[in-house]
């Protein structure tokens, strides 16, 4: 109403229509998409694993020997995808640190936490933060920390563990999960 009154009834209607049209079509007032930078480091992984890193911003710190990534970080390690708001990776990808909405996705398994420390050469990822979670169809496990060993397909959940599956709920201080057997112990 104020807009119509200050610039005139007809001009205000035209301006309002233009703004609505632009909003619907996304042709004006839309934020430019963040640029994505990709890096494909040469590392000593097996031939079937071609690691790739993408983020809104990536730079290499020569003194520290690390890639520093910010914004929509995606680290592809074969059939595993690590996603986060920020990450630091050693040049040989032997160590990966992520923080902020950190997730590791492997098939139907989705691990999430505030931070992840992964050692791809050791086939291991550690999850830290407020609440670490694993979700997959028919299963949810939450705890204070998780150690996932992807070559063995096992995970250790420690601290305030809540296990929920089709059989019900279970609470424990520690829980081991075997993905090959789909069994907790």
C-alpha cells in the first residue's frame, strides 16, 4: 500500500507485477550461483578410486601441504562421498578434516556429525560433535562419537548410544555394528 501511494497507483501496479514476474522466473534479483572449484589430486589410491574435491573455494597452502576448502565441500573417494561446509586435506589425501554439517554417504548409509576426521589410506572415518548419527532404511543409530571402518564394514558407537530398528529401541554406552551381517552387538 505504501509503495502504491508514494509512486502512484498505476506505476505501483506495474512495478509490483514486474517484481512478481521476476521472482517467478528467477530472471532478476536472484543471487549469482557460487562458483565451484574442482581439484583431482594425484594420490596413491587404488586405480578404481579416483578422488575428486569440489567446493566454492579451494586453495592450496604450500607451507602446510594442505588443501583448504570452503563452501559446499564435496570429496569423492570411490563409492564414498564426504560433504561439509569446510575441509582441510593433506596433499596426498592421507588425512581429511571436515566441519559444519559433515556427512559421509556410502550407498544407503548416511553418517552425519558436526565434524569428521577421515584417514582414507586406513579406510577409517571418525565422527565428532553434538550428536553423531547413522541412518539407513530401517535403522537409526545416534551417539557421541562414531568410528567407521569402511573396508571391514563395521562401526563403533560410543557415548549415549540410541539404537532404533524394526525390533525396537536400545540404549547403551557402547555399540558395535556389522554392516555385512546387519547386526548390532
